């Protein structure tokens, strides 16, 4: 398996392959790979001749220095996992300077208001950081297809919007959330959870499933209230926000409208670890 640290070397190889008509799939990651990532890699490998997995902990999308510092990094283990999944995958693991030259700063984006909802309210500058790195990765790899997990649903919509607005010729694919046995959405951050708490964190998905049931007969406001109450009964999980929002615009749902699709979104602190999850409600 080839690991590329320098973008020029990777670009040379990819442009030769493109000339031969080969298609390229990109799976952008920050490493600490889990089965969720591997499912994206498997889909890309099925749908493209070449799959590139980028592994880069992007400093500009962290609003919290401590979170950036503690973000798990495990390139060797990641390489082993990818090799076991598919020995033909190419890994792109650049250094910060290779991506950002000498100014490690985000560009500013307009994502049609998606950036002001939920994660955007609680993580200042986060989506400018995501937009910056994803756009640069697209410029470097020039993929035909790129794969993102639905756990970061807001990120997925933001990337789709960026691609449209900047006329970037790549097809964006959203892939279903992978869950641990107890229902906890897979995330690189789960590694940081104490074992007991990780076991109990199935509670988050349980509450989301209950919300989906309640949504059949309750107003969005009432559904949110039940979620808030359930978290009050479980103080080991601190609810940062819960929102019920339109699946396309992410505008909070004040009431249910026929023909519209909604999702419930949640951000929770377990210990110091921030977890997010979401579920389709109808
Ligand atoms: O979802 C992630 O892991 C990151 O936000 C991404 C898309 C790799 C950009 O750094």
C-alpha cells in the first residue's frame, strides 16, 4: 500500500491515471479510522478505479485547542486497517505546510445560511475550516467522486453547497451512519471515552429513536422537550443542543409541514468528549 506525504508525488501519479481514463474516489478523513470510514472506502472502491484516503487532522476546523491536541492520531494503525480493507487504496497524509503553505488560516465561505445552524453556532469558524480543507483536497486529488458520512450531516450539506457554488466537478456521496453494537454512532472521538461511559452512550441513540417515534404524534417542540428531559435524568451526558430541522435547509422546524423531511440533531458531552448524532424522523 502506498502512503503519500507529498502532494506533488501523489498528483503526478493521479494525473497519469486520469489520462488513462481511470476514475478517482476520495474519502477525506482525519484518521483514527473506524468501521464507518472503512464503509466509505469500500463504497469508493466499488465505484471508482482508484481510491484515495486522505488522513489529515485539519487545524483550522478546531475551535478548541485542547480538542485539536487530544484528537487521536494513529497513522500506522490506520494504514494497517486500510490495507486489510483494500490493499490498492492510496493514502494521502500531508503535513500542515503541504496543505496550508505558510498561513494556517481558513478561507471564508457562504454556505447559504447552513453554516449558522447547530454546529455553526457552537463551533465558531468550524465550517470555514472544513470548507477550506475539503476544497484544497479536491484541488489536489481532483476526484470524480467523494464520500462523506451522514453522522456529520451538516458538513455533508455544506460540502454539497460548496461544490455547487464553486462549480467543482465532483459528485458528493452521503453514506449511512455506522453504529457500535449499543447504537453509539461511530466516531474517532469514541476512543477517548472511558469504557463504562462508552457502553452507556447507547443512550444517545435510544433517545433519538424515541424522538422518531414521538415525532409521529407530537409537535417538534414537544419532541425536543422529551429529549431535554431524558438528558436531565442522565447527567453523565450533557446535552449541548437538540434541534429538529428541515433535512435540506437545516432551518429549525417550528411545525410539521406535509411533504417536508425532518431530522433530529443532537450534540452531547460525555466527560470532556463531544459527540454528535442525528436521525431521519420521517
Ligand atoms: O469529517 C471529517 O473527518 C473532517 O471534517 C473532514 C471532512 C475530513 C475535513 O477535515
